[in-house]
């Protein structure tokens, strides 16, 4: 039984943020460490489910558009910073509000977003680190989660041309894991598409799921029809498996090509000796 404030137990895994320019061309060469954040809840209102974890895959990042040569020197880019569900589902089921801390040079640099989608848009000319603080609903967790993201306005290739049609997109995938949730929380989110929930032991009875909201209200906070949706990256397992399969096929083809080249090189001395004998 956990009492007091929840504690954070990072699970370190080495995965890179996905950095893209335009319509999905990956910019190579940058690998960062990130943590899957695990909360141990403090609420003792209902019985907890031991050895049970609920996870919510999230993506946070920025999309920056160059405004063209006619733009002001100090207003060269328009950008959006956001936290979204990895499959664009509504995170409002667990997140109550998000606070974005911008550079002090902005008017009102502390921006509060009270409902999903959790995002804000601004314009400017410089890159800086954006702090994002997530506040959760009272039945989820009473401690905040802090994220940090580097705003990127310019392509990885600094000498390359900028485009007003292809933005610079930097996204990081992460998972928020809630350990030993209350039965009430489990029942509330078990059918929510943003949640990954385990199968419970047979015979364990839970409260029935809460009523389904009006369909328009339910979709209000998702990002499936977002204006920037075409630039969002796909972080699904199926997508990753396809990429791995394609990479494996490429490597196998390259290995086969090298083997053929080595075979030809190994045969050269024999051909030379045969030629000398003639």
C-alpha cells in the first residue's frame, strides 16, 4: 500500500526522437535517451489492483513552418507545440491541464491549456527549450509530470534550403505508466482507446464502466482531424514492424551484394595465375 505523494520510477530505454522534415523524410543521426514514467498513486479512496499497470502512449513535439523570404526577421517561423495521444486519441481522460513554459522574451511566457487538445501556437525566430507540465485528474494522480522539448525551426542540414510547404517536425514517443490503479480508475479507462490495459484475473469483479459521452463531446479532444494531422508521425507497433522488416530486407540485400563482390575479389588471383601460365 502506497501512501503520500506518488514517486517516479524511470524505466530507461534507448530510443531516438523521430525528427522529420516535410512529409516524413527522416533526418538521421540523432539519438536521445528518454524515460517511461511510472507513477505510484497516492489516493486511498478505493481498493487498488496489485501488480496491474495501465499505460498511456503519448507523443510530444513541435511542428514549425518557415513563413518565407518576405517574413519579418523576428517573425520568421510559425510553430505549434503539443502533447497528443500516440494514436491521436483524447488524453483528456487522464490529463486535466497542460502548462507550457516558453522563453521569457514572449509575452505571458507561461501558457495554460485547460482541456484537450493540449497545444499552443506561436511565431518567432529563435529555438529554445519548452517545458511542459501535465496535471492529472484527481482520481489518476496528484503529482505533475514535467516534460522538456527543444523547439526546432531549421532543417537538420543547415545548408539546405528552407521550404514554406514542408515543416520541420520533431516528435518524441513516451509512455505514462500508472502502477496499481484504483478499481474505479481502471473501470473508467478500461475501454478508452488511448489506454493500454491488461487482462485481469478471472473472477475479479470491477465497477461497470462509466457512461459513454455524447459522440461529439467524446471526440472533442482527439487529434484525428487536426489541421496538422498530415505531419504527425505514426508510432504504432505495426508501423515499427514494417520499418524493421524493410530495414532487414535492405541489410540482407546489401550483405548479398558484398558477398558477391568478395567472391569476385577472391577469384582474381586465380585468374591472374591462369593468365601467366598461358
